[in-house]
C-alpha cells in the first residue's frame, strides 16, 4: 500500500500522521488481515473509497483489537468504534462515509479524537 501524510485535527491540535492508503479493492480487502500485533501497533491504514458508501468491516484473521474512525467526504469524523477480533462480527457506522481510519486500540482516545469533534485533512490529489 502506498504511504501518505495526512493531518488529524482534534481538541484544537493538528497532528501529522503517516498512513498506509487502501484505495483499491485489493488493498481494502487486505487491511490488517494477517498483520502481526507489532505491525498494528505502529501502523495506521486509511481506507479511501473515493465516494461516500455504506459498508462494514470484519476482523477475521486480525490478531488484535482496533479502533476505527469513519469520516464524511469533508473529513469530519462522525463515528469512532472499537473492533474486536472475530470470525463473524461486522462493524460499521450508522450512515455513509468516504474514509475509514484504522488504528491500534486506544489510538483515538489518546489523541482526543471524539466523533463529531475531529476532522481528517488530506492532501490534494496528485
């Protein structure tokens, strides 16, 4: 997956983040599947679906719990969920989204990210 820099605005702060970008169906299907706990601890994955959609995420073959933030087309984070490893559970917000940012468990709380009060800022397309 390609790596890009994005900005997370939360609690009046701006945080620069290095993220792996999953913008193709193959990268989106892979996500953190079969990642090691160490990879999950040090990596962030930004799913960019190119438009607002309604879909769900699963945690099959993911060895550790994750947090996931869902953002609208304008980058506004409207939902933050905790996802636990499971062969059957599906996770998704109540509503359409363009972006989903997956991170280690506790990442968003540690950065003061609360739904409705934070925003992703992405660089303009190249």
